[in-house]
């Protein structure tokens, strides 16, 4: 018999988190203040993390750079107007032909493209690079919490509310870990639990004020997800893979954020960007990944409905890839890369870069795009202009030791 609820069901949530077994196994969201109210501003922020290191010279090809085609060889994306050529951004840069939706948003002034950007990280470990991207520091160790969680604590409203932010992931990523509680929605389906058992649980703990309150808070949080799923129809997230899975996460993100009392901030992830071999150019493995991402972002915009006009979407990766093709027709771990800021709240239609060029002497260590913009400058601008986190909090609490990363101006519509 087909289950009556999707994987978002609070009944599956209770079993999946071990709540039926012991209080010690309950997730952090159940220990939050049950009376906390979420932030009630209209602005929404979605962060999409591309794990594995996206090749910025393919996603945002500098087709007019005189050294581009020679360095990239068969990985080069042709100039606009050529067969399988780039989608025009300006006289120097284009978008990969698989990024049709992002190109539409650029034309609608809802997309900013950043090129030659990076976090402060300068080594080549995925693990450490992702830590620096998410902890907001200049090094991979030194903090167990993430910059977005620290920013959430500065938002208006009760910082103890678990409905301020959601990680659409099996585990809360570092960027959202910290003192501010967040929801976590996993695509995993677990066995169903009937209503009678839930009622017995509530009755069992009815005399325990502390535990009963937290059990109720957890169930209320899950109800947000249930209501969102029922309103849009089942997102069918479980069992999806690749591009379908990323699209399902985007759909779930929108459903949660649209729902009454829904979160203001969301994070989801896409894997598979480590293209060491057989990367392809306009077609191939990377093109398929980019097409799946583009489709997911289109889904997010459509499912957000009227909220899209108040939404900013940051798409980031841990570092770029080498400028030249390697011996296995792919690219290796690099430094400078690209990032995107999309959404109805974005003052877009621009490429922001201090382009260093691709001559041999311009490359970092003779192999990488030299980064000329710290990603934390982008983060600070979005948090300040869009979520109204004050400058001192950004510099001292959210991004300590970032005085050299000054926020950009005018990324968000007034």
C-alpha cells in the first residue's frame, strides 16, 4: 500500500531520528525553544554548494581572452555564435551553453556572475577547501560552526527558533552548524509510524514538561514540511539521483520556504563536480552536471512563486580548477573560479571581476586562475544588503579576520 505521506512525514521523522527509542537520540531541533517564532521578514536566502570544485573556465568561459582557447584545448567553449558556443554575457565572458536558465536571468537583470573568485584557501584539498568555504575563516580549522549559522543569530526574531533556517540534506553541513538551531530535511525514507503510536508517545511524556515541550516543538517543525509537501504534491525526493535529486532538493527548498512560518534561509548541495577525467566541453559529463543545476535553479524560481522577487540564491564551490587540460582530458584542483548570485532580489545583468588574464605569467603558480576577489566580500554584501546584518557583526562575529575582504556594494535591489 502506498504511504499516505512523503519522506517529509513527521511520523517517519520520529522513527528515523531515533525518537521512539531514547531522548538522547533526538536531533538538536527537538531541543529548541517550542515557543520561538521565526524571522518574519520577506527576504529569502538560498545557498547552493557545488561540492567537488566547479571548473569556472567552462561554466563562465572568457572566450575573448587571447590565451583561453590554447590553454583549454578540446575543453574550450567556443565564442558566442559558433557551434555549441557560449551564451553571451559581455564582450569577454559567456555562460556554458547548458546554462540557459541562468542566461535568461542575466538578461532579466536577475543574475550576477563572479569570475576569478575564491575563498582564502590556497591549497588543493577538497575537505579543507570546503571547510574554509563554510566556516568563513582563513584556514580550515579553528571553528566548529559556519558563517551562515553565525549570521542567523544576528537576524531579527528569536535566535533559538529552529524554523529560521533549513538544510535540505541528510546531514547539516558545516555552513549551518552552530548555536542557532536549524531544521534538517533528509531525502531518506524510513518506515511509517501510525498516529496511535504518536498519540501514545505524547501521552507518555505529557507529565514531563521539558521533554513534552521539545517533542511538540519537533513535531511542529516537521508539520511545516508536511504542509509544504501536501500543498505542492509529493516532491518524490527519495531515490532520486544526479540531476533529478538536485531538482527535488530545489523543489523541497521552495516548498518549505513558501509555507506558513517557513524558514528564511536554506542550504542544499550538489556533488559530482570533480572532473579530473573526460570532462567534456559543450557536451559531456560537466555539461550534464551544469544542465542539471540549471534545471534545478529554474525549478526553484518557479516553485518560489511570488517569493522569488524577494529571494537571493548564492551558488558557490570550494575552489576552481586548473587553467589547462590535464593528461586525462579533464582538469585538476585549482584556485580561482566562478560563483553566481541569482534571484528576483538581485540587481543583476553584470559580470563582476578584476580579470587577471590567462597568460602564463598571469596564472597563479603557472597553472591556476589567479583569484582577485574574496568570496567573503560577496557573502558580506548579501548578508548586509539582503538580510540586514550590520557591518560590525559581519566583520567581528560572522567573518573574523576578514578585514581585507570588503563588502561589495549594490548587489541587492533597494
